[in-house]
């Protein structure tokens, strides 16, 4: 089977929803368009809106602390410049993230963990707020995902990993050998930089937001670490579509 791009996802608000794309235009040195473009600063965040810049995930609301966030899905209307967010326990909200951040904060408050730091402000910076301090894209090997499912003894959604590119046609764990190498996805090239270390966000069901699978123990006992997927940087701009082939270069 030829290795290929099975699915493409972006996450306009860090840790708050995902949207599937049929194709994407990658730009050298950039993340996916609109991926982690906004984030939710919590009530004790040191994020400075007068000098917005990349900050580590500890400054933001995230699924590791509020698992119900994992059940959010999102749709981006580029023409209207609005987002629509959905959650099984909330009425859908359509809003302009540039002017209606407070409305979104009120919407997400009931599905945030009240015993943790509460959401305070929708923010953005010049650099997308991925979990790396460099503009990254993330790749998930579906064969490795199925190996995790085998350890768990049950199926789980690959959306728990919040990856950008879900890849089919590979051997399990082969992505660990890509560090320092380049891949061609469609018309773009990506240099693989590092593995993705995982947190408790992945234990939550993406349909319900309930913690229902010990993914971390499955990774630890199955692979000897908490890595799942790899981060890369775009080194050549180009179009990537679902079904495009993956080639090592």
C-alpha cells in the first residue's frame, strides 16, 4: 500500500475544536493556515496582549486540565470571518473571534474544569501557538495509532492526538526513524524535527469529553515512552490534498 495523506485537520483555537480539510496550502516556515491561530488564556496567564508572542501551553486552557474541551468541533467561515463551535453539552455558537471573544469565553466556561484555572480571554500572536516554540506541523501514523488501540483492547478516535496530517500505508512506529529527514507530502516538503510527547488530554473521548482510556499507560507499556506522532517544519511550500502520496526525500 502506498503511504498517503488520509486526513488533514486544523485547530483554529488551541485545544478548542478541530475541523477537517480536504486540502491545504502549506507555506515554508509556517504552520497550517489558521492552525492554533487563537488560544484561550486562563485567569492567571502571563500572556501580554500588548506584546503578543508565542507562549508555552501552560499559559492557556487545554484538554489536559479540562477534558471536556476535547469534544468541541469547529467550523471556520472564511467569507464571513466567523467561527462556529459545537459541543454535545452546549448550543452551537457562531461568533467573530476578533470582536466577540467574550461571548466565546462565556460559551466555553460551562465545559471547562472549574477546579482548575478558568478561561479568561481569547488571544492570538504573530506565531501560531502550537506546543513547539517553532512553527510546526504534526503528523500521525495511523498504524501506530492502531497499535495503541491494540494495547487498549478497544478502538479510539485518532482525533485524540490532535494531529494535522493522518497518514496511512506505513508500518507502526516508522515515524520515529524520520527525525532529521525530509518528507514530500503532495507538493510540499516537511523536515521532521522531534517526536510529540503526550499528556492527559489524549485520555478524553472526543465525542463526549469524558476520560475513558489510559492512552498514556498504553504508550508507556507498549513503546517505552509517551511519544505519539512527530513534529515537522515546512521547508518547501506547496499544496497537500487528501490522498496525496508521502515520499521520503
